[in-house]
């Protein structure tokens, strides 16, 4: 079910030309994955102390008013924790990433009073922007849908790429140039293959695959697999169809062989 949600989300992204289109797609995916709310922000280098360059959310109005009225962005512990993690994290694990102050705990308690319980935040450092985050949250008293967390990681990352495209990032850096072999390794990594599996597919050693991916990360100046994939998607080096279209074709072939 979760993969179907991701593939459906990708299809909707291809038609998303406005922020409202992205918001509608996120609303649908949020509900399908078992969450109650979402929030997406993009911050440019010049907007760190001001409003985000992009802000989309369906949080309760009361919490949105409190957050803006009291200028809580600069004191948000979730925001601070994003600087300490390259992968998604639940708010229950905040204290593993940052020390929580009394004010932090009070802020989280006010959020619960306003209708926001636990959350899962996907942080990303992206081309042309300092950082972006996509959060999926549940109502107070509800648990995070564990089966949907992996898909939330993917949906959140893809939503941030789409937001960059929609807002038109004028500060986009020059496109990194990868060799054909580096792109091949990146593509199979994006399809979920390990270095060993990619090595078998391409007829090279696993050590060579690891080295190609390392060089690709260096050329994009990123430090993790997810950011490398998002950078390549953003610059058109690989496409959504290269990843999800291949998976759909693979399942179709498997179904034919089983019939």
C-alpha cells in the first residue's frame, strides 16, 4: 500500500505547477499514509531569520496562529533537530538529537493542546536553498503509523524537490556533471539496490560501485544517499519514471511470469 501511495504521489507531482497543487497532493498522501497533518517549509539563505520562502501546511488554525503570533520558528526544537539529522526522525527522539529545554517542552505541550501530537520530520539540505523540511503529524493521543514512515521519508523528499521546481530557485547551482557509470550506479541506488546488487547488474565490483557513488556525492557536494538522489532528480539527471516506472514494469513482468 505504501509504495502505491508513493507512486500515486509521483504521478500527481508531474501535474503540480502551483503550490496549491502540491498542497493537495500532500493532503491526499498524508491521509493515505495514516497521518493527520503535514507541513512543508523551504528556507533560502536570506530567509533564515524571517518567514520561509515556501510554507505549506494543514495544521489546526489555533496552532498556526500561536506559532506565528509568538514567532516560535526561531525557538522550535524540531527545527533545531533538523540540523543534526540527515534522515527523518520522530519527535519522540528529539532528545537524542538535541538537549530539550524547559521552553522546548512547553512549546511541544502547547502544540498538543492545539491539536498536534507526535510528528515525523524529513529534513533535507537541497540545491539552491539552505534547507527544507517536510513534517507529517498525528493528533494528540495517536501513534505514528510505523508502516508509513519509510514512504513518508520518500514523499517528504520528493515534495521538497517539487516545491523547489514550483518556486523557481534562482540560486540554483550549476548542474553537477556525472560520468555515465556514476549515473548508472546512482540510478540503481535510487531504485533501492545495494552496492552488491548494483555490482552484479553492471558487471563491476561492489567496491567500484561504492567509489562511483562517493564521487557522485562529492560532485554534488552532498553527504548522504537521499540528498544525492534528490539533487539528481532536481537537475533532471534521473527522472521519476526512471525509478517508479521501472518498479511498475518489474511488477508487471513478475505477474506475467507467475500467471
